[in-house]
C-alpha cells in the first residue's frame, strides 16, 4: 500500500534527464521561476554511464534558488526496470525552508567562486529577511532534544540512533523540529523511537 500511495503522490511531476551539470544548469536557467517540482533523473555511478554527483547537483540547485528533496530509484516510480541504471530525485524551488549550515557554507563558497546566479542570490536575500538564513543551530549540531532522548531511552534505542549516519540524524531532528503542533511532534518522536528500537531508520528522509 505504501508503494501505491507514493506512486500517486509522486507520479505527476515532469521528468528531466541530466547526464551532466551543464544540462541541469541550462534547464534551470530557463525554468528556475516555475513553481512546480520536477524529477531529476541521473545515472548511477558505473562504467560507461554518465555520472552527475550529488555534490555537483547541489551546487547547481543552490545557484538557481532550488533545493533537493525526495529520492527514488528510477524503477520505483517510473516503471523502469533496475537495468535502467538510473536514480531520480525531486527538486523544487526553494520556498521557506530554513538553511542548514552545510547549505549556507556551500552557498558562500559558490559566491566566492562567482558561480551563484541571480535567483540564488535572491533566495539568500529573502532568507535573511525572513529569518530563515541562520537555520536551526541545534539541528546542525546534532543536539538531541530532551523529549526525543527520553523516548529513545524508554525504547532502549539511544545507542542505535546515535550510530545512524550524521546526515540521517540531522534529517530526523529537522523533521521533528518542523512539526507544527505538539501532537504531530509527539507522533514523529514515537515513530523515530519505535523504528530505532528495531534498528530501522525513518524512511524517505
């Protein structure tokens, strides 16, 4: 059922194929102002296939005021077999998301290198005006809030969660911090603790 729900939620987006950073740059130069997300299709790293690294993708997205999101194996949502050797990621115009430390540092580097396009600079200006440029220092520092720490301890999952990669823990902390209501926050904390107890990560983060 999860597969079917995800298909319905993600199958309606346009798909663009980028064998290299220049292709993605050219597409965004024409379409950066559009409001809709798109699937970015790239090749997995293997002999004979064009390869566009995640780092290169992030550089181009930030330069044009966009952001990376949900990742899928190509065959998962587009009905292509695994032999296609492709993966895809949902990319979107940056709206009101807070800027993590890693994104801020990346943006500052792009500015120093003269690689930031006008829409990317505008996104930074807007973030500073809205107060979202500084991001969430506690999340960047991987500080586990007391309510999550208590839930993990009660589930006997504190050590398991601490062993997850920093990138996943940061995404989890950001997901919890982004809860709009107390019940939503509690539900997310319970989900994290239950999955960690079983040695599992929160999917799709």
